[in-house]
């Protein structure tokens, strides 16, 4: 027996941006392994409640929702504080919320730049800042930042996103060094293209920015970068996440797992 466990029974996890796409899938993967979940994100209240109830019923864990807007530092801090108040602990913080905008730099709307830096980068800082004291008191914690292949390499027309995700990588390494002796790890997951609502929107936007068809965007732009020519699946990302939060991942710190079909090997 290796003694390696991925049992998260009794642990508490916040997943930001978990009302949709990757975040919803990662919240469900953590719940499936026994963790209580705090969902977060924007969306229709009835749909969010249906998702909350579904995850709770399927996996027999407590699932709550906190509507913190990732643009607002005080709301992020309240989400973390409320989690500790309601559950008495916080074991896993997955910073996943993110948005995208595709445009040449000279036309890039200033408010889009500000929103992407705030949601994709600064919210990671605000969440971690609030979570670290709780995790230090516990002597254990896992912070996982959903970065991107665009945290490691660039693509044209995604300046704010690429800048924010590179920033997330720098923050991940810095925080990892600060908390290394406290039983806390901080790592990133860097996916290639996963077919989520965010990517669906990007297909149309990229087609417009480059003046090509949506089919050409999928074949020649998105999956051209991904040597396997396949979108990344939620299950493949869940595998990376579960490793990082498991006992086996305890000495993985300030690092990242690329799940990009070989994109960043080029
Ligand atoms: P998505 O649009 O399906 O989900 C984004 C989530 O973030 C939603 O729950 C949304 O409500 C939430 N969100 C957005 N703005 C928010 C705000 N102001 N406050 C609170 N929540 C907010 O997108 P996704 O593809 O699942 O993306 C999730 C993460 O994965 C993002 O950080 C994205 O950059 C990253 N990522 C995605 C891909 C991909 O191919 N889809 C690849 C690499 C990295």
C-alpha cells in the first residue's frame, strides 16, 4: 500500500467562479471526494440554486453559495470569513473565476483591461490574503490558482488576459515561498483550451478580430496551438486538482501543472 489518500472528507473548499464551466466541474470533483463546497460566481439565482442542490444531493456534502463579486476586495474577504464562520475551517481555496476579452492593444477598451486584471489577477490576491491566516491557524491549506497556458506563453489580441495570467504565476510562486513552512501550498493549473462558455464566446470574438470564420478559429487558431488537437476535458483538470490537494501533493509548491496537450512544449 502506498498510503496515498485523495479522501477529502470533512474538508472545506471555496471555488471561485464555480457557477459555470471549469469551476463548476472542479467544485463537483472536490465534492465527489468528500469536501464541503462554497460555490461562487455570477448567474441566474434559480440556476445557481439548482446547481448547489444537485452537487449536495449527488455527493452527500454541504454546499453553500456566496455571491462575492471578484471585482470587490471586501466581498471576497467576506466570502472567506463567512466560510470560516459557517464551517469552522477552510482547507482549499481554488481561485478560478476569470473573464476574457479579445482585441488588439490599440483598440482594447480600458474598462475591459481593468476588469480582467481585477477578476483574473487581483481577486487571487484578495482571496489568498483572507485565507492564509485561517490556513496558518490550521497548520494546513491548499491554494490552487486556475491560470492558463497563457500564464506561460502569449497569443496576440489577449494582452490583458495574458498579462493577468502571467501575474497569477508570479503571485503563485511568491505566496508559495511565504507559506512553505506553514503546511500550506500554492500552485497553479495551466490548461490549454477547454470547451466552456468562455471559449465558445472567444470563438466568435477571435473570428471577428482576425477576420476569419469560426471553423477556422477552432482548427487553425485554438487547436493549432494544441498538438493533441483535442480540447482538454474537465476530468483531466480534476485529476490535476485532486493531486494538488491530496497528501501526495504536499511537497508540490510554487509550481504548476500544464494540461495543454503539449502546447507549451513548443
Ligand atoms: P466560464 O465563463 O464558464 O466561467 C467563469 C466563471 O467565473 C463563472 O462562474 C462566472 O460567473 C465567474 N465570474 C466571472 N466574473 C465574475 C465576477 N466578477 N465575480 C464572480 N465570479 C465571476 O469560464 P471557464 O472557461 O470555466 O474559465 C474558468 C477559469 O479557467 C478562468 O480563470 C479562465 O481564464 C481559465 N481557463 C479557461 C480555459 C478554457 O479553455 N476554458 C483555458 C485556460 C484557463
